[in-house]
C-alpha cells in the first residue's frame, strides 16, 4: 500500500458515491482519481488498466459535458435503458475487444495478466460509455467488473485497491437500485 494508492482509493470512493447520487461533481474527482491510478497500474505492469485510465480521463470529460446538458429540473441526471438487441451487441463487442486486446498484450508486452486485465478493461470501457450516456445497464457491467477486479488486485497484492473494488461493488449494487427506480 502506497500513498498514491491511498489517495486514489479515497477519491474512488468519493467518485462512485457521487455517480450513484447522479451528481455532476463526480467528474472533477474522477479526473484526478484516474490520473493517479494510471501511474499506479503502470508501475504494477497492468498495462491494460494503465491505458484504461487514459480512456477514462477522456470519457470523463465527455461524460461531464453530456451530464451537464442532461440535468433534470431537480438537478439530477435522467436515466435511460438499452434494448435487448443493444445489450447483446455490447456484450459481443466486449468479448471481441477483450480477446483482441488481451492477445496484443500477451504478444507484445510483459503484462502480468494480459487476458484477465484486458477483459476487465474492455468491460470497463463499455460500462463507462454507458454511464456517460446515462444508461441503467452500466451498473450491471460495473458489478461484473468489480467482482473480477477484486480477485485480480488481490492476486497482484494491491489490497487497498481490491478493497476499493469491494466498496465499488456495494456502490454499484446501490447505483443499480437507485437508477432503476429513476429509469
């Protein structure tokens, strides 16, 4: 456990709590958090996760703009859902991206867990895009990513980050329930 991991942990809890509450303030906190986690994951040779933080930085800027334009009168963001066909397309896209990305990481880098890391990264990208688009199903993907990430980070010895994903799991379940009630 490092100071870097500790600060990123605190920011992560604050960020997801604000997302569940559908607060626009989650975005500035997210930008700092993903920057710190990018450094941490690079040091741990979790290159897919490190690259994912760059994506998160950009998609959080995008989400901030979209959410700002989508505020309901009470100040919270409106929630929408995907069709079954769209859900299946997202799952197929995640599986394809995970296989391609994991294969590239296994072939061209010294990544320590290339396919596991790539699967989490691909699902996280999809979840973050769905979050930015205010789709309820983002929470179901986050729940799956959180469960997988808890195990991955525990195996890597990043116990505080594994704990963060335990908290994220609880927040994701809460987020799903809250957003489902608003959809």
